C-alpha cells in the first residue's frame, strides 16, 4: 500500500507542478509529500524530480517512470469502476492546452457538455499561444493548428483548418474585389505585426504550387482578433482561418475572395505523450472533440 501511495503522490506532484499544490489537493502538509517522494527515489535508486525554490522538473528517468505510473493508476481506476459501477467510467482530472483564440471559440464551449456527460471528470483548460511541454508541465493533451514538428508526441487529426482571404461587403463596394494575387498590392491588407509568424506572408496556391505573398497596408496588429474586427469594420482585406470567420461568411458579414487561389487546408491536431494505455478520460475527450469537428454543419 505504501508503494502505491508513493506512486500516486509522484503522479500528483508531476501533474500539479509542485509539492505544495499536491499537498493542498490531498489535504496534508507539504513535508509529507516530500517524504513520500524521497522514499520513492531512495527505493528506486534514481532521481525522479529536480526541485529548486522556483520550479520542479522531471528528470529523464522521471518522465519515463511517470508514463508507467499513470498507466498503473488508470488501470486500477478502471478495475475498480468495472466492479463497483457495473462498467468502466471515466474519472480523474484532465489537463488540456489549446491556442488562445481557437480555444476560446472551439474548445472551451465543448468542456461543459463533456463534463456533464462524464461527471467524475474535472478539466483544467489552459489557453495560451505558447507551445507547452506536455510531459514536464503535466498536460494530458494539447490541441494544435498547422504542421506539427517532429517529436515523440502522438498526434490525432481532429479536423481541417482553411485559411481564406476576406473583406467586408462595404470595403469591396468601395475598393472592388481582387481577381488575382497581384491585385493584393493595390489593396489595404490588414497584416499581423512583425513579431508574428504569419508576417512571412499570406499563403495561396498558384499553378499547382504554394506561394507566399508579402502584403502591406496602413494597419497591422499582433492580435488576430483585432484584425478580424478591423476587417468586419471595412478597413481592408484580411487572411484569416475559417474557424474564425466562417460564421461571418455564412451570415454575409464578410466575403471570401480569391477562392480560386486558396491553399490546401492544414490540420487541427491533438497531441499527447506516447503511452501504451491512454487514460479513458483522455480518449473520451478526444473522441468527443473529433466527433464535433467532424460534423460538416459545425463549421458552417
């Protein structure tokens, strides 16, 4: 029993990022949590956690051991649920990361419905445009847009993201609609600020090749939501994701231009650490999101 308690404590500390947070969740003193971790490391003969006054990080051995510990706890929870409730139920805490703008519109609204269907699961949703370290920061999965870098993470394609060039009907009435990519030079293009990745150019497809077009205009901003509002206000053309402007196009608030040159869509993926047995709560959440995004009417 002591060994299992040490494993549970180790997983809790890794997930919550500190001894004090794990102690608070369990309702014990941080010193007790520290003694359990010390006993576990002494028994195994390896260092699992590197602790400083400012942060706590997993060692290489700690990261590998964490996967096995999470699987053991998951299997135990499933075994108990199968006999106590007549079937396996998802339970435990789920930590999910997603890009801020996309997460607000297309991940956060799904959380209440998922927790209502699985009341024994609690969720922390972290919305940030930085790329989180899933293992060292204790996340179960992350939603990411675009091409994925090579890594040890496993990916699941949830849907597709189109990038479209749009403008308001008012702007097009005043300036006309671009017919070719060269016409962009004669339009006021609302671009992301110089520090943003998309400043490399707007991507289109021409003669079977993907091309990046440098654009310019009188207004730029590092916040995509602001560009969206400016575009709705009739101040220029914008190159935005369908997940952001699709409903505006359907409602007639924005018009999709240069459709003939639209680049192929990129993926919306979920990524998660390599595990032999993915926790049930993670699998069910990813299935729920994938099913939602897979409905054609969802994106309009």
